C-alpha cells in the first residue's frame, strides 16, 4: 500500500462513523444550554435603544444549527464536503450595527462547534468562564458608554444663553453651530442622557423652537 493510499484510508476511516440519536440529542441540548447562558448575559449587558427578542432567538438557533453542522461533518466525509459546498453559496446580508453583537454571534458559533464535537462539559464550562470574564469587564472600566446628540434650534439672540447653559454640563461637547436667518442650531455631543434639568429650562423658553435628543450608538 502506497503512502497516498494510507492517507486516503486514514481519512475515510476517520469519517466512517454513524450519527446516533443520543449524540444529536446531547449536542443540541448542550448547545441550547450554552446559548441560553449567552442570551442572558447579552440581555443583562445590552446598552442599545431597544432590546429585540429576534436577536436572542438568533443566538440560540445559531448555536444549535452549528452543532448539527459539526456533528454531520464529523460523521461522513461525503456529507461534510456537500455541507461545505452548500454553505459556500450562502450569502448573509444582515448588517450588524454594534460590534459587540458580532462577538456574541461568534461566541454562539464557538459553543455550537464545541458541542457538535462532543465536548459537552467543556462547552458549558467555557461558556460560563467567558460569561464571568465579560461581566467583570462590563461592570468595571470596560463598560461601554452611550453617546447622544442634542440638537437645539432657537432664536439667534438666545445663542449665548444656550452656550453658557450647556457649558456647565460635564462631558458635553459642541459639535456644530449654524445660523440661518434669525435662527441658530446647535448640535452637542453628550456622554450620558442625564440632562433633564437643562432640557426643562430650554423647553419652557419661547425663543427655543425645537429640541431633539438622538442616540448615536443604538
């Protein structure tokens, strides 16, 4: 037997295993438990405008489907090649706005790969350890800060008052100041949303035409 034949035989023997119902069940169950843990952590640390259940469900399905793909690839060489060919033509066009969402999706895929490979206990342990490290980072200096844009449109004679009022606010940066006719429009960048006192002072003034608060991180 030649060296190439030996390599071919070893590869075929490696993939010549059947998929058992028990293996599929434990792979799916482990992936589901890991995905639930990931989803809970995602919900607890979410900092966007509105939490959506669809993304949480996507994390769960992503982990479980990945575990099935890996279990299939490990069992049969022909199926693995067909699976790779099928997945190569799939194109995902959904835009992920927050980079943290991408990390959570990759985390779910990793959990699915580990559970599909039969590393059931290690999947849960690794998921819990990553969750603990992420929560520690989130609750310390690595916690992300949301940024807001405050857009104020008022009479131009009222510009000095607005500038002085907002200059007293910490972590408030003037981005733009534009004049058109008798009106002036300010755009401030804020590091937090706690400006209720400033807004209440401005909205009661007749010189102020409009006030808009926009979340630029959500």
